[in-house]
């Protein structure tokens, strides 16, 4: 799965979570919580070695991790990765599956070029990643997140805590101790 030629290509459909001010405790807690999600197997240290040929590693505060994700509705198993980024806006968690791997079990076509962001397979993956957000929120509360094939524009919107009226991605906002999911509603292609 990890070493197939196109597994890690095409960008990723990811959950991007704004975790607030950087801290080792939040980074470690978020990483540990993600890899305890029942849909994931791992984490592994290397993406160029098959999961069957390496051992699960202990989660530490730093580093990229790789694993195998089980999609809902028996859709299949795909590669999965997590990493953290720190910038002036705080600590960010990226967690998701590359299109190259998703394309082995789902009809992703040439996504994100020319396909509406409301395709059935895409909505299933977005809602699945919202499930990961809900799982994470139990241990590591956060204020906002976004799901999708992300560009700098969505990251900037998330940093400003904006949920666009017309959106090609799923936006997640915490209100009154719960997460609200604002599904994509853009009918046209994500990128043309």
C-alpha cells in the first residue's frame, strides 16, 4: 500500500485543525488522540516501507506519522498521514489521505480539476474526516477546522475564523461545546 507508485501523489483530502497556541502538550495530545481513532492503524515512521514490514511506533511530540485508514461503508483501506505545522497563527494539525491512495478504492477521477466538490465519494470522505474531528474534540477541544483538498486560501479563511457562504470545503466550528459541520455547497468545479 505505501510503496505503490502513486500512493502519495495528487495532494490530499485532509482535516486541518487549528489547535491554538503551540505547546508540546497539545501537539502530543492531538497526535495521540488521532492515532487512537478506531478507523486508523498505526502510526508508522516510514511511508516508503509497507506497514506489514515495520512496527507501530510510539507517538512523540514531533514528527510525521503514516498509517492505514479504513473508509466507511466498506469502501476500502487507504494510506493516511499526519503532521503538525507552527506559524504566527498557532499550531495546526493536518491529517488525511492522499488522492493517489484514495483513487485505488474510490472514483476520484481528475479531482480537484473539473469535478464539483459535492461528488458523493468526496462527501463521504469529508464526513468521515469530520468523524475524526469529533473524536479529537473529546480529548483536545479546538475552535475551528476545515476538511478538503486545501489551498492557502482555505488556510487563511480558517485563520480568520471565516465560514464562507459559498464553499468547496467542509468547515467545522465549535459552539456551545459541540462541533458544527458546514458541508461544501459549491456546485461548480473546485479548480478549473
